[in-house]
C-alpha cells in the first residue's frame, strides 16, 4: 500500500464528444497547440499528483495512446453509465493506493493547477472537497450548502426543485477525497434519478452518512469552461490566448498588438523581446531577449537569438536556429538551418537543411535545393560568404568561408573554395539596334495584315 499522503487523479474522458462532429476524439483537440487532455494532465501533475488514471471509452484507443505516452495509466469504462460509474472504473488501477485522489473531467482545459492544489488542501482539512463557481447556466448541477458553508448536497439541474434551481453556486465536477473511501462510496451509488445514471455528484451524500464532511472551494467560471462543441473549443482557445498574452506582457515582452498574436502553450518569449502584430507561434518556439519578430511572421519549433530581426512575413519552420543579430526578412522560409550570428537573408529565400556561417549574406531569391524527390541533402555556407541573388544551391554542396557566388548561378558538385568567386551565368550577348529593328519589322507586318482584312 502507498502512503496516505500521496496524490492521484482520475480524469474522466469516456464521453463520446458527439457534438464536436469530429473523427478526432474531443479531448485530443488542441488548445494553444496542446490536446485538451494534456492541459488537464499537466494541471493535476503541477498540483503534486504522481499517479494519473484516465478513464476512456472502449473506442478511445487514440486517447489511451496519448495519455499512456505521457505517463498516465488508462482504464476502460465499458458502457457510459454516468460520471460516478466512470470514476469507479479507476478502482482496480488504484487498488494498492491508500492516498488521496482528485476527480476531474478530461474536457476542462482551463482549470488552473492552483485550483486542484486548493481542493487537496481543503480536503485535508475537512475530509472531502468539491470545487464550485457562480453561474446561472442551467447545464450545471447546483451546490446546496449548509449554514456553516459545508456541502449539504449537489443536485443536477434537471432533478432540482424550483428553489434549488435559483441557487447560483454550481458544481464544477472536481472532487477530492481519500481514495479507498471514495471507491467504497462509488460502489454504493444508485441510479435512481431523471437520467438513470450513476452520478458522481451523489458521492458527498454517501460521505456524509459516514460522517465525512465536504468543503466547497470557490473558483472562477471561466476556469470551469468545458469543451463540447466547436464554438466552446474556440471560446476556450480565446481564453487560453488571453492568459498567455497577459503572462507575456507581465514578463515585459513587447507585444505591440497582443490580441492579434497567437501563442502556443510552451512559447518562450524572453523579457524585452518585441513581437509585432499578427505573429503566429506554433509549438516549441523560443525568442531571446532583444530579438524582434515583425508583423505576419509564422514560427514553429525554432530559436531566435538575442538581437535577431525576423520578418515581416517570414516563416521559421522546425529546426530553424537564428543567431544573434541575424536578419531574416520578408518571404524568407527557414527549415532545419542554423543561421550564424549577424548573417542576413532579407528577401524571398528558402534555406532548408543548411548552415549559414556568421556574417554571411544571402541574396534575394536564393534557394537551397535540398530535395531530389527521395532524399534530403545539406548545404553548408561558410562565414562571411556572399550568395548573389537568384542563385540555386543544389545540395549536397559546400560554399567555403568568404566565397562569392555570382548572381543567377546554379551551384552543384564540389565545394566552392574559401574566398573564391564562382558563377555559372551564361556569357552576356548584346546586339546593337536589334530591338529597334524588331519593332519596325513587326509594326509593318501588323499594318499589312490589317489592310488584307
Ligand atoms: C456534470 C455534473 C454536474 C456539473 C457538470 C460540470 C454529474 C452527474 N453532473 O454534468 O453537476 O455541474 O458536470 O460540467 O456528474 N463521463 C464519462 N463516463 C460517463 C459519463 C461521463 O467518462 O459515463 C465523462 C465525460 O466524458 C465528461 C465528464 O465525465 O468528461 C462529465 O460528463 P457530462 O455528461 O458532461 O456531465 P454533465 O451532465 O455536464
Ligand atoms: Mg458536461
């Protein structure tokens, strides 16, 4: 048996999520780039939970794969007979567990870890705890409190009397209890209610019969938002973005138009970096202090070092590593490429599977031709090299330090030597008066053809 102080979480995710009308299970839809279930798992883990049990539907294999890959234990609720029945499905997985548990719903991505921590703290004082919030929304169960502020019972809105329906304290669905007793109460639940379901919300009544009182922890309604439809998914995303933007501003990030910037759950923006309007951060981005991301840039899984300037209209894809003071300008795409300190690629360029040395200058329209339809190859560009505009660098190819590539060249084969000039341009040919003669000839032809008509 484990110690009575250990913490576990039972996350209910066996619902069908039919209102999403999606092939992807509801809890795997993403908010700020992370599945909804991942947000719940991370929040309980941050509240000191060591063991996470995710309750899934028989068809929820992809949910089990996701949760198991992140260290959770998954169980199957074979038929959806209610939230109390779902929680009870975790019992075998916690048979050896003598600690405390919190039950949470897998579709509530906005619950803060502090709220889970507060429910454990209140449970330690009282015996049990639930989380409640103020709302007049009829879809929530009503929390009926005793005069001393402890819980009398929770009544589902559809089962409630007119008086009970006027109560605005609502049940969030989060419940903390000692695990062995909790499962005992679950096994005593009945389904004698309007839905014919085993309600988790009846557990506190059974606890009261065993003289275990239940505290009520109050939280904000926005935190308790559940995702059931595309509209609610978008609303939860908006709330998460609001939080991420406020956190960035509080960390002294220069967000010029915060409402237009889209962040991921793990975006690292160091203080004193500047982010212009309409910038999108996919997962895995770090922007260091003093760097600037100009408007309409799109970044994912990349690092921008101190003082670098990106955009406007730049795209940094996975593996882009932009050195200190480097410039990546408009319509430049960078993938799996390390760009050295102070290097510049300011216009209309693709750098993929490459390295660009410090201080190199990549001219407008330069393309690393990294793919032959089967394999990818590398392009190495040395420090201080100069790549003339509209050059195609056919990988694998190396341009040594300080070399110049003439504009309009297609470079393939052996390495271009240090400090060399290399170009593949066709020689220039100029015919004096040709254009004048051509125009005269064509004008004559045209007037003759008109006369014939
Ligand atoms: C539940 C609460 C209600 C509360 C509301 C908050 C009960 C009886 N009612 O109602 O008091 O105000 O949440 O949002 O608990 N699930 C399963 N297996 C099942 C049934 C549900 O895993 O057999 C899961 C669902 O996937 C979902 C969660 O439990 O994540 C909640 O179920 P749902 O049917 O949405 O409960 P509500 O009717 O909203
Ligand atoms: Mg619900």
